[in-house]
């Protein structure tokens, strides 16, 4: 009887806690991964005002979470700058620095970041399934998630996702057999 009680406690207590906490959320809790719709947000923009996710509908989006203190995040800056210049996609990043807008603004200017930077927080990050940065999501024109990258995302992976969204063919191989398509990034 003791083992049965323990099993029930271990199964029901976490379920009760999840249901209780989930009921208090602003939006229904659900898995954030490939095929799901990105959570709605409205965050302050570094250049002033705010940006709502509703304004991003209609074109593919690369949404990247980062912080000024994150060394692996720096590997993505050149890739994101290059993609920002690509008319097929909107690049939006969310800085998670607790020190706030002034620290982020100084860093963005010093590093030459050209894309939109929003000021986020831990709650927003967690709503997007984030637990480590950099955390990048590729969204189609309806804000459906088509790619999730935990850790630095490569230009090749992001370009592949964009080609899949836009229906563009992959670049021609140079006389060799074409490679097998890469596996999608894990959603967890």
C-alpha cells in the first residue's frame, strides 16, 4: 500500500500544481515548439515606443533572445546583421538584461547591431520555451514556429528555414550529389 500511495502522490501533486499555476497564466500554457503559434507579446523597443507581435504578421521573422553578458550570443550578431539586410525576413531580438535599456543601448551601439532590439524579461522568455540563451525562433508569416535553436543558430540553418517558408529552392550543388536535408532543430 505504501508504494501505491507514493505513486499517487508523485503523479497527482505535480499535476495539481501545474493546473493551478497554469490557470493563473495570462495565456493558456501550451508547448512552444515547431508547429505551434508564437505567444503574443508587446515589449518596449530600444529606439522608443513598443513593438507588438501583431505587427509582425505577414512576413517571416527571426526572433532571438540574448543578453549583453552572453558570450555565445555574440557569435550570432554578424549572422543576424546580415539577415536584417535580407528583404525576405524581419529580424527582432529581445535583450534579457536586468540592468535595462541604458546598458543594452550602449552595448548595441558599441557592437554595431543593426536590427530591432526589444527589452524583455524572464516571464516573456519562459513563455517562448526559453531556458538558455541564445534562444532563436524562426516564424513564418502567420507567426507559426518553423525552427527553434537553443544555442547559437548558424546562418545555414536560418537560411534553410527561410527557404522552406518562402518556397525557394536550395542553392544548386556544385557537381556533387546533393546532401540529405538536415534534421529540424529539436523543440525542447
